[in-house]
C-alpha cells in the first residue's frame, strides 16, 4: 500500500528556533559577521545556553524549544532525550516524539508508541495543543489506513480524517481533505460525489495534489459533469506547480485533442524524470501518483513515436517507451494494452 507522508510538526508561530531567538542572544556585530546561524558554533552555544537558563528560570516554553532546537540542528538523539523528559505535559513535544517514533527519525521505529503519542495529542484539552490537533488526527487516520501500529481500517481512517479535515476549514489538515478525496475514489469505498467534494475543498485550500485529481475528474466525468475546459485549467495549473501526475494526464488530454506536438513536447519533459521519491517530497504528492504521471507520459509519447504524430516516426523508441510505461505501472499497463489493441489511440 502507498505510504502516506505524515504531517510534520506545523510550528506554533513560524520560523526556526534560531530565527526566533537569535535577536535575544546575538549582538549586531556578531550577526553582521555570521554567514549562517545554523552552522555558527558561537550562535549555537549562545542559543543552547540561553534556553537552558530560561528553563532554570521556569519558562514554560523553553523546554520544548530546546528539544526543537536540537531537532532542527540534526542532533536527533539529544532531541529525543529532551522530548521524552517533557512529553507528559507538553503536547508539542509529544507530537514531535510521536512523529519521530512513527518514522524512525533519530530513534528506533516504534509504530505503537508513535500512535499512542499522536492519540494523546489528538485528545489533549490544553489550549497549547489546539494548533496540533488536526495534524495529529490526520496522522492517526494515516496509521489506520496503512495498518501501522493499529489494525488496518478504512472506516477508522475515514473517521479521523473527517475530524482532521474539519468541514474544509483552511486552517485544518489539507492533507486529510485530499486523502478523503482519495479514499472515496477507491473501489472498496467508492463515493465519487464525496471524492469530488473533498478534492474541491483541498484544492481551494492550496492542495496541488487535489488540483490534479480534479482535472482528471472533470476530464473523465467522475463525480461531476464532464467539462474539458475545467479539466484543462486544473491540469495546466497543477502541472505548472509541479504535479507530475497532472503533467502526465495533460499529455493525455493534448493527445485526445490531437494536439500531438504539445503532447510529445510535454511528454519528453516528463519522461526525463527519474527520482520519484524526491519529486514526491518536493511537491507533497504521493509517490504512486508521480509514477503514474510518468507512465502516462511514456505511453502517449510511445504512441506519438509509433504513429509519427507530432514528431518523426521511430518504432524502436516507441517500443522502449511503451515497455517503460508498463514497467512503471503494471495496473495501467493493462489499460494501455487495451487502448492499443482496440485502436483507441
């Protein structure tokens, strides 16, 4: 099953600990000569010492900031120790520690502990936990969907993602809104009207992934009346924002409209992608859909080459791209074979 990227700690006020605190600990002459605060030993020692002094003085925010400071500086073992000390009363520490346990960041992976800590944050009453609750709820839904740390359950995943999505609230979990759209598109949980609704909410809140899926739904008439103009606008904008799946499906749309030169030109760019995981990380899109986007581009480029549409005919190159498309996505490979066999493309 596709592994969903968890929602990382969203921060309480924006910016790194160094950016937040450097004005408190560094005078103007030091700031003028410091090339990079994150790598300057003097600045590091000043901030660490400053936070330790604040902790001794009873500052309630400093214990978490110290752990987060270690985390940002990639001193993960020290971050774990600090978060462990305060997790029972600091929801921010509990959230970060849960994320670290869940993905094995700086500590041995422990899915059960990660789940328990996320549940603790989701159920917290403290006002200081409110900005974390939707993100924790998303991660709990993720755990149920993947069956990591708990028994797999789409019903429980739906329940927690609905809480996290908060009726489309832009300040809630946009990832949850997108994943509800994905969940309702699955054959075993099919509700295309709900899928369209949640992808629309997520797209309106800035989701590049949902914007691409909406384009496909408009193109195929899934959950909404078929609308080629809206399909093009969604796919074009999502593609320009880096959504590889949208780029692949835009190639398909160009090909269907017999805009072969545009189809082959865009496909050439998409098939050049090689690092799926990095693309998924950079765009926040599921790696599975990045792969599908490249597969679509390979397939339609192979048809352009096989038929001489939009570029010079090359049957050998066409065969290679067709094989690559099938290797990238064996499920789509069946559809590709059928389209060729029945003369649809």
